[in-house]
C-alpha cells in the first residue's frame, strides 16, 4: 500500500503546475499576439497583455482580409478542408481496420498469417519511404487538389488493424456459437455483436486518428497547390512569407489558435471514452 505523504503530494502538484505553465505560456503568447496589430507585435519588447484588436484580427483571419506577403486565404475554408479530411481519414481507418481485423480473426483462407504479418510489417516503413510512389500514383489519377487525394492515401492503418485484432481475439467463442444458433451470418455477427463490443476501442481510435488527420503536414504539402484546398496546418505555413515586417503575425497567431480548437474539443468531449477505450484495449 502506498503511503500518502503531504510533502510528496505538494511536490507532485508543484511539478504538475510547473509543467502546465511551461506548456501554456506559448499558447498565452499566441493569444496575446492575436489581440494586437502586426506593428505592435514586432516592437521590442513584445506586449505581454491582451490588446484591443482581438475580434477584428480573428474576423480577418476567418474571412481572409489579411494584407500580408503570404497567403491570405480564408481560414474558415482551411478549417473546413481540415475537418473533412480528418473525418474521412478517421472513419475510413476505423471502418477498414474493423473489417480487416474481422477477416483475419474469424475467416480461414490460405496465407492468412502471411497477410496479417504483411499488414503489420508496414508499421516499420516510414511515410517518407513510400511518399514518392504515392504522389506519382495520385498525380497520374488526377487526384491532386482534391479531397480524395488528401485522404485516400492515408486511410489504411496497420496499427488500428492490430488493435482490433487483439480485441477480437478476446471475444468469447460462446458468442460465436450463440450467433450461429440464432442463424446470424458473418456480417450480422459483425454488425450486431462485434461492433457494439468495440465501441470503446472505436472511441479511443477516433480521437487518435482525428488528431492524426487534422495535423497532417507532409502529405498535404505535396498534394495541394491551390489555396482553396489548403488544410489549416498548411495555411499557417503559407502565411509566413519572409521577414517579420512582411508577415501579419497577429493573423498567423490567430490562425494557430483556431487550428488548435477542434482537436482540443474532440479530446475534451471524448476524454472519458478515450481513457476507457485505452484501458479496455490493454485488457
């Protein structure tokens, strides 16, 4: 049994608060910068208190009224592209991983183990190794600057397939026999039994994959060349064009704050399911 020590508890809380301050201070600076004009930010010293230009800065960012040397595309459009891409990647990864894990666990076919290990080995291949051939295929199919080009190459997930496979192996055989006695076919068993049992794992993977899809940088950097298809992460990069005087840093910081909101909201809303899904997966 672990003994509770007041001094140890105080030290743990102090370390936690210190860690939170380290993480939160850059976010605070970004928020402060988004509430000032571009000229006020580049002055030394930089203001450390919020200014009076908050609403007009965020309005200019959302609707593309900036005048900087970099991209001035509307951030609202960028966030919509990021949201659609993240949702398609997330739902696609979960759906394909569920079906592939179901096939690997419950069906008998030649070279089944080889197929699973072929999927698993792809975890050892970094994205940079296959990004060149992937770009060539997407370009030949005319999928550049499209939602399909942004999402289809990123849908498959060996990690999610492995996690669902491990979970399906823990499902009691009695459920399979009961489903057979009730006359349920493979897809009925999958939809009515396995998917409801996997809801916590699905929730955990939804959070992870949504953040993965939202934060994509390298692939959208190659697959998009027009402003109307920039995800918000690429939009931030395109806004930075040159020296400090050439950039509207208040709009850049406002865009960074806006880009953090959807992933943070997903984590906060699904925190309970996320933790439960991770714990159930480990069991």
